[in-house]
C-alpha cells in the first residue's frame, strides 16, 4: 500500500468504498425508475458514509468538532464528495483512491498552515509595533 501522509484508513472505509463501487456497477443493470431511485439514494448515502469515515489526526470527520472541521476541511467538502463519486463510479482501486484523498487532505493541511503562518506573522508585527510604542512612550517620559 502507498505511504499516506494524513489519511488514516479504517477497515470499514475499504468495505464501504468497495460496496459503493459495486453499487455503481449494479446500477447499469436496473431499468425501472423505482430501482434507479433506490440505487441513487444508496450511492448518495454510501458516498456520505465514506466521507464521514475519513480519519485524520486520529479524528473522524463525522465526530470532529464542528469548528475544527469548518476551519480545516469544510472548504474541501464538495471536492471530497466529488472525488469519492468519481473514483467509485470508475472503479478506481482502493489504494489509488486513498492516495487521491490523502493528496486532497494534504492540500487542506497546507492551506491551514499558510493561514497559521499569516497569523503568526501578524502577531509578530503587532508585538513589534507595541514594543516600539512602549519605547517611544518611555523616551517621552524621560524627555
């Protein structure tokens, strides 16, 4: 298996992904509308179940604190869901699927890191301004 940097695949993730791929294969054989609708709903639910099964930093997306999820992954939610659908629809093998998802998680991590760097830099600049202000205030008191 490829070395993943961020995604911590579970046994259940692989099983759900396999089932979703199977649903896409089976969908081709149904022609009546009730069956097609049932398959569509099943595919939609399995897609969301896979998304919720992603584990990063020992936390499931499903149970991750809402604020943490929004800060780190919400912006990418549509991309995750689209990747899940496209991979399963085209029966991409599981290892490749997890690598693709890991790459998207990496993108989210890099984005978060960039904003953390920006916050740190702003804080340093504010501290420098405060220090300068304090030094100028001390000079005025002495003068």
